[in-house]
């Protein structure tokens, strides 16, 4: 499209963010304004002293159809879930929703489910067709969502279309109707640009569905996309002094891939000498899958190759403007899943203090579970989907970005992050039981005997998983 023209007050902001769900702030498959305010770019902005007016994030009045954590708290009352779905559907699918703020552009324009090429060649025709196929009636109930037909895609594709239209053009202006994310960056020239992109090129399939999706061929194809993105970013004007790029985390670092059987974790058993267990399963997902330790090790190797290729492409095109945060390396020590609990492999947080006795927890890369009294037990780096970080997990990413910028990484207070996380500080009742119930349902491919309430729970989770961003 032609170069983007924005009013002068939108030019040269101190900071912008661009990318996918990891930078939009998705948690537990949910996209909503309260969660977006804790995305890594938003946490970096606050640590830099930027006001909410100086660094704005998408502010939809309702969650983007799915509100997984809220819905799980309502189970097995499907009528109550349908009532919330209807409110969300009414806001998102009746006409063109616009930002309550009236802003023409946000500073954080990361969009969940985008892949690398979407940053410079987003297919507006296809995504608009898919978004329009999600009617108010279909999106207003669990049953409707389970049966909705989206052309050339699924529910997640329709949500991508709705999300992109709102996030990239919040005022609904005709001149921005088909804008590409990189074109907004070129038009605005932020002093610092934060970039996180690439998880949707196979990493998500590997860790959410437990599929060996990455191969030598996909690594080559992904490398070409990064090279094309580097060419576009090289066209960003000189006022943009620094571009900070995150590498991908490794599939083995995702909490959703846990060793099977689960007794391995409860008994504290250790992996094989190469650091991998014999087999892993996806605790959440649309289908049930497993990976052998050898397969997971191979997938990790492909991600390391992708990370190296991305950094090489950006260095060659951007020179000293490119700065990197190697998330795979920075997260390597947070490995309770494979090492058991040690003094250094978790993030320690203080949830509250009773008189003189602090209540402390260890945040780790295990699938989040609740324990006695429904209090936090372990995990916590990611939300209920085992893929998208919690406020603490996003805080860790923000801390590493601050360090890469030469700023104080301790400006991120992990204990405050925990207290501000409405999930970790108040886990859904019997979440662990529900997680394993859904695991077993997928493992049996819907077979087996269960109560009507349990059947309602697993069918609802199955529908929610279709929205995976």
C-alpha cells in the first residue's frame, strides 16, 4: 500500500512493540485489555518511566470472544459461559469495533497468531473473509463455536482477522484499512522498536500439539522470511536507533510439554544423561500428542538453528541498530521440569506476608498446578495453556529486554507481578483435576465413561483450544 500518513503527534514515539501473541500479552488463550497491559513491551515502557498515554496498548471493551480463565471458573455452567460469550460476540461481530480511546494507532501493535510474513504481507482479503464468517450467532455459545465453519481455516484464523483489524486500525480509518505492521513502524519511526516474531512457524505446533513440526526444510523457509523482514526493517528511518529482537524459546522449555507419565514429576525422577525424558505429552491442546525425548531434542536443535539464522539476517541488514535477547539462553536456567527444584532454577516471589511470615513461591517451567486449599503449587511461568506466559513470565522477558537496552533489569518486581496476576494469585478451583480430565479425554479421543458435568467441561475446553493464537 501507499506510505502511511499519520498526524504529527503520532510521529517518533520513544517506544513501539511489534510481533505476535508473546508481545501482545496473551495468557491462557485469552486476548483482552487487562492482559495486554502486562505484555512485555508494556512492562518495559513502565520501567522506562513512560506513562500509559505515551505507550498505549489495544483496549477492546470485551475479551476477543474467548476468556478461558473466566470460563473455566464458570464450568460446568455452560449457560453462564454462553452469556459471557454473547456479550463478547456482540461487541466484536456487530459492525466494526473501535477503540474507546479514539486513537488512530497504538504503540504496541503486536497481533496474536501472526507469523513472520504477516508483518509485511498480511493477507487482509483472506483474514477479513474469515473474520466475517464468525457471525454473532455462532460466536455466542460454546455449541455455536464448536460448529462454526471458517473458510480456509478455523476459529483462530477468524480471531486473527478481528484482532488485526482492531489492533492495527483502532479508529477504523479507511486509509489504514489494509495497513501492514511494518508500514506503521516506518511511518512512526520509534526511537526503540521491540520485536518478537516466529513462534507460529512450527514452534507452537511442536509445543502445543506435540508434533515434530520443524524440519531442515522449514528452517530454510523461515530463514528466508526473516531475511525479507530484515529488508523491510532496514527501510525504517534513522530516528529508530535500536531494534531489540527476541529469539524463540525452545520447545522443551514450554510448560505444556511435560514428561509422561505424570508420576515422573511427582516422584522427582530425573531425565536421561542427555537431559531429556523418555517421552513428553501435551497437557493442553486440541488433540493429544506425544514426543520422544529424541524428537524433542531434534526440535530444540531446529529452533536453535532458526535463532542463529534470525540474528545473522538482522545483523547483516541492520548493523548496530540490531540488539538481541536470546530467550532460549536466558530461560535455560529456569528448568525445574528437568532438574527438580534447586536454589537457582526458579523465580522466587513473595505473594503476601502474614504478620512476619512471608508466603513465597517458586515460579518454574512446569505446567501450572494448584495444591492444598487451591493455592499455587508449582509452575507459573505460563498460564493455563502452558504456552503463553503469566505476568511473571512476561516480566522475565521484559527484564531481559531492559538489560539488553542497558537499563536496570531489576526494575521488574517479580513479586509485584505475581500479586497483579489474577490467575496465579487466584487459581481456578480444582484446575489440576480439570487439566488431567481434559488430557485423558483427548488421549482416549473422546471415549470412556464420565459424568454429564465432566463431559461438559472437556467439550468446553476442546472448543476453547480451537482458538489457540
